């Protein structure tokens, strides 16, 4: 079985501050990991993905995430928050096995203060 | 290029009524999915269709039925709506099943309220 936990349903940062959104997964085999972003009244769109290549993954809009097997984590970071980053962010995991389903975390709403 | 299109965007039903959510994609993708989104619970898979002609249950299929009408279209039907089905529903598609090396493309969602 696999699952993904996002710590903190709401995160608030000031514009220009570091963004850190936490994601931990449980998986019995090496997983594929994803971060999706959902802007208000829109569907989800892929931010970045880890598929067993480099452990540090760069995505769109200056975001990146690091896969740490020892910590079973895939935290999302951005050095400097912009107002336009305000959105809900979802971590998702799938085992590299076609029989398994893509599983989403509960989501973290990022608020950016001016 | 429209991507994934869902209709309707908003719907209010009374308990016991039925309705169908429509989804169409124009990316020639093989796989399509229906998710529901509830606060604090992320997205949960209702049903999916790995390829035209096949459908499979996801995590929360009870109370729903689906039809993969053709390669482009995948509909979700609520036969007898219940207040617990109040949610935002998302249709998604991918080139291949789960598209492990790629991504899911999502529609803009359908907000359903059951009174």
C-alpha cells in the first residue's frame, strides 16, 4: 500500500520569503513522485515530477523538490515567494508498478502576504 | 486546443435525482479518470478507463457509474444523488495508464451540490 502525507493544510509566507511545503510518502517499492498546483477555480497542473533520475528536481515557476529516500520525503521549495504563487499544492505518489493508482495527499494551501 | 472539457461547471441536485457529468479530451489520450475533491482529503479516484472499452473502480466508486463512450469521452453518472456526493469533480486524461513518466491533464472541475 502507498500513501502520501502533507504536513500543514495551510502555509502562509511573506512575499520574497522561502516557500517550504512538506510531503512524506510511504511506499514499499521505489516510487514516482509528483507535485501538482491548483490555482483558484482551475484544475490541477503538473509542477514537477521525480521518476528515479536526479534526486533534485526542478519544475516550473522556480519551484524544486528533493527526493530523500532515507527520510521518505519529497518537500517542495521555492527561494522567494511571489504573490502569484498563492494556490493549493498537492503531492502525489505512485509505485512504479502499473497495478497501482496515483494517490494524492490532502493538499496544502499556500498564502502569500504582501 | 481545449485540452480536457467538463460539463456542466455547476449543478445543484435534490437528493435522489440523477445526473451525468460529461468529459471530453482532444489530446488523443488513451486513459481517462474521474476524481472527486473534498476539503482536506485531496483528490480521490472514483473510476478510471485505462483504454477505450475498459473501465475500473478506483478508491471511492460507490454511488457512481461511468461510460467510456469513445476514445475522447468519459462520462460519470450519479443514479440517485446523496448529500455525501456534494463535491468538486475533476476529469483527467493521460497518454498512457497513469503515464508514469508524464502527467495527468485535468479539466476545470464540476461543482456539484446535493441538497
